[in-house]
C-alpha cells in the first residue's frame, strides 16, 4: 500500500463534473492499468458519487476514470431529477402545504424529486466491489459524509480496513458501516432542492451543510497527504467584481439567496479549511526538529486543484440547456435577469454541454499541474 494519500472530493451538484475532468487528466498522467493512486477516498454530496465510482474500480484507475467520464458526458437532468411539469408542480405544492402543516409528516419535502438519481446509482454502481478492493489492499477506506436533521451532526459513514475506528467530536462523528445507495442519496440531498433521505430511522441531508472541516474525516482515517479537488475558482487572485449600483440597491431574489447559501456550504468551508491547513503546515515547517514530532498527525503535503475560471460564468452560458420547467422555476424565484440565477443554476445544470465544459476545464487545469501531480503521487 502506498502512503495514505487521501483524495477529497467536495460537493457541488453539477459542478462535480469539474472533478471528473481533473481525474481524467490524472488517468492519463499515471501508467495505464495501475490501481487507484489514493488509498483513502472522501466524498461529500456529488463528490461522494464520484468517490464511490472510483472505489468500485480501485484495481484499475484508468478504467475507473473512463467509466466516470462516460457517465458524466452522457448525463441529462432527467437522470437526476424529474423534469416533467406535473411532478415539479406537485413538489412545489407539497412544499407550500408544508408551511401550513398540511403534508404527510413521514414524507420529506423538497422542490424537486430526485427519484431518477436513485435508479441511476443502482444501475451504475456495484458496492460489493468496495469490500473486494479493501481486502486486496487497493483501498483503505471510502468515506461519505451526510448531515443528520435530528441531531445536526456531520456524520461520516465509512467502509474501510478492520483497524479503522469510528470517532465522535464536536457535532462530527464517524460511523463504520457497509455503504450503499442510501448513503449517497442522503449525502447529495441538497436542502430545499432535493428531499432528505432516511438511514436507520433518521433523516439525512447534504453533507456539506454542517461539515465544519472537509479534511477532518481524512485525518481521522489516517491520511498523511491530501489531494483536494475544489469546485470554485475563488482561490485564484482576481479583481473584485464590479457591482451594478442599481442592482445592489434591489432586494436579493430567492434564487440569489439560494445561490449564496449553496456557495457557503459547498465552497467557503473547504477554502477556509485549506487556508488554515496551509498556515499550520508552514508554522510546523519553521519549528525546530525536536518540536516537529509533536505534530505528526497533520498532513505533510497537500495539493489543491481548483477551477481557473468562474463556474458561475460558465453556467450563465448554458442556462438555455436547462429543461424549460426548471428555467421557469428558477426565473420565478430570481426574476427575469438570467445572471441572477446563474449561481443556483450551476448546481442543477446536469446537461451534456455544461458538464463537458467543466470536464474540459478540469482536464486542462490538471494537465497544467502535471509535474506537481506526479511529484505528489510519488512514494
């Protein structure tokens, strides 16, 4: 087994197509047919779906990323959520009725029905291969994070080697279990948009919502090197955006509010996490040798790949590819200006043109970092 390299895939709905582009590039960089170059896989929301696909093909990384890329290239919105007029109208009606306590208390409420996603996952994933990969020491652990609505805890469900133990922290816990489709549906249940999912008598939602630290599960599972694929270009220095003074004076629309909430959940926490880790590693690097031994639990190396372009800007170019009913719903929540709904739409744009654009961007960004990636993957 190689060093405990951990691959961390954050959430972000359709934005996770960028991760597939990065992984495809790594598949070209490493020798064809070799096993998974990461011993620990940590995924949240859509990132959990990508991580699980990699785990199920741990013996052949090239095949894993090729299969993953095939699925994303041919992905359409109707494979993720119901796009028909009546299913969507029914979901909206139930959501409104819930405000007056007129709904079934045992039914989770959301604006969209993601039943098609469940069928896609059952068709594409073979969870029995995860345990095979662990037994062959091609994988140490696969971790999927969700949020419990009952307790508010960020819960990481993981399947891994026998020596790994669960953990309990401040609103964070790790639970060893045999993973399945239910854990993926729970981790990817974006609040308000997709319904919460039930596991062991508790309802769970998207794991990014209460996840204080995206890297924490990897550290608990013994990772000493972190490879992180983000879904935001906010880490790249750039000029502050020019805000239209008239728009700034207008009250934000529901779509704008939802977009900022999703950005806060999926992007900001991870970026803060990375920033704090970089500061800690630099401080430890400057310590005398006799003091460094006290901090062996922190990763010695991190590599972050994140978009070189703003994904909201790319999403704006492909809004027209969304199903008409979804566009109507977003515009009803965000007004007539399409730029106001781009952020929220970027999480729902499971359309071939948008996903391919993000995959191409991820591929080129990773190839630009080829030397650093090779250096990271060396034992």
